């Protein structure tokens, strides 16, 4: 039985460049948000009544009591995270950056909260990742008992992430079916024109002809709903076993 379990763990190694790419993409999303927006936009500094401290006082923007300093430190951490350097260190830093941002920023959307949750769920995986870069081939010792423990921790975290994400997309797709603007195909128009989440005015000449086309709007709206159902169904799709060549 032990040999079978070890063999299965060898074929389902979690510390791959695929998981590394996912970490980099998560980091890139937050990095672009911080780079492309000023602190006035993200934190609404004109509102004197707003506090940038979280209940635990762990936010970077609270500890340094300076929005610009917190933002620059977050950007520096994210550069390391995107590069893939030392997951065992940057995994915790990634969660810290996302925790700080979601607890201090005012302009947030669902994606920011999801990223914060996923970076927390990734911590058990990164803490068991002994690679210098998350792009490298893992250096494994299957005969070592610690290898089995680390693998089970990592695979358990991945399973929780899969369930979490699939439920999010199922809920999102199902909820859209009860909203008239989504079922009649006009929701995308309103989101594109949203004063906070919509596209900037300089893109009007390119995008407005498209979002005023009823057929294109209908396809995009229903395509979004169908795509979210497909993402949910990914939980039940089997993937080929990871046949990593062990060093």
C-alpha cells in the first residue's frame, strides 16, 4: 500500500511550473492594478473618515502609515512573486500583499477578494516548495517520508482551491440567470460603461461600435455565462497524470 501511495504521489507532483505560472498571473493582476492606478484612486484619500487599518493591524498600509510606501513595498514584493523566486518565502509575502490591499483599498472587485483567498490557500503549497525558482524542476526524494507528507499537504490545498473556484463560478453563472440584463444580453454594455469598472473614455472610438451591436452584446453576455459553467465543470474533468522526471 505504501509503495502504491508513493508511486501515485510521484505521478502527481504539485510543485510544477504550471502552479508557478498561476502564482505569477495572480501577482501580475495585482501588480498591474497598483502600477496603473494612483493611491488617490485606489484608496480614495479625499475621504477623511476612511481608515486604512485592518482589524489585526497587519496591513502594509497601516503598519507604515503611508499609502505610497505601502504601495511601493507591495510592488517590490510582487516583482519577486512574479519572477518565481523562492516560493517558500514569497508565498507568505503574496498573501500579505493581497491581505493588505483588500483590507485597505476602497476600489475593489470580486477578483481581488478571490485572489486574497487563493494566495492564502497557496501558502501550504509554497511552504513545502524547496525550489529556488517556481519554474525549476522539483528536486524530489520519494523515499523520504517528508516527501509524502509535503505532497499530501500540497495536493489537499489544490483540491480545496479547485472546489472553492468551481463554487465561485457556479454561483456566478447561476446568479446571472436571474438578472434580466444578463439574460437579454445587455449586461456587458452597462459594465463597460460603469464609471469605476468600465473602460476609459479614450477607448470609446474602438469599443463603442461593438457594444452598441445587439448581436455581439448577446454573444458576449451569454458566452460569459456558458464559460463560467464550463469552468465549474472543470472540477469533474480528469487530467493526465503529471509524470515529472525526478532528479
